[in-house]
C-alpha cells in the first residue's frame, strides 16, 4: 500500500498536535477570534483533526457537520478565510512539514473555500 499524505504527516496523533497549535494561533488572532466566541473548542479540535485526517487520505471518519452547514451562518469573508489558511500553513511549517505536503494539505482544504466563504470581501 502506498504512503498517504496522512501517513507522511505522522498519523492522527501528529495531526491532532498540529490542530492544537493551529487553534492556539487562531485564538490569538484578533481578526478571526470572534468567530469562535461561543464554540466548544474541544469538539472543534476533535472535528478538525478528523477532517484533516480524512482529507489527507487517513482511515478516519469525519463525524462533524458538512462544511457548508458548519459555516453557513458565520458570514465568513475571503480575507478571513485566507487568515485561517495562513495560520494552518504557518503551523505546518512550525512542525517541519515539507513544502509539497503543506501545499497538498492547503489545496485539500482549499477545495472547501466556496462552501465556507459566504460574504464578499
Ligand atoms: C481552512 C478551511 C477550513 C476548514 C477545513 C474548516 C473546518 C471546520 C470543521 C471540521 C468544523 C467542525 C464542524 C462541526 O463541529 O460539526 C468547523 C467549524 C467551524 N469553523 Fe471552520 N473550517 C475552515 C475555515 C474556517 C474559517 C475561515 C472560519 C472563520 C473565520 C471558520 C470558523 C469556524 C467556526 C466558528 C466553527 C464552529 C461552528 C459551530 O460549532 O457552531 N472556519 N470548521
């Protein structure tokens, strides 16, 4: 069996560590932190870990809401989307994920931009 992106990232535990650090960065960012005011961050981290594991080809079921339903009411703009993606990219860099794999993660989550961004800049 060939190695998946999920394997190269180090599997679910490594992805969970990336997700923890990612949300630390997000919560420290004034531009986007308000979106998470009423969010159960433990559940959020768990769902995000499942989601990234699944889109990276891991043997993990994502059990959260679909991307459109989860973000529909939030009124997310493209600059806010880009800010979140930049935190994910910087976190992957911090964890020494190489550029090809960083790009693969970002392009996998980038597929959901149209479902997540609901307001014009
Ligand atoms: C980079 C692309 C993104 C991905 C892959 C992603 C993924 C997710 C996932 C998996 C959930 C969990 C859904 C659930 O628990 O059922 C979620 C919820 C959420 N996302 Fe995102 N998201 C992205 C971008 C964003 C952006 C740009 C924002 C805000 C600026 C945002 C704000 C939120 C909030 C506030 C929730 C919680 C909704 C709630 O529990 O009521 N997300 N997202």
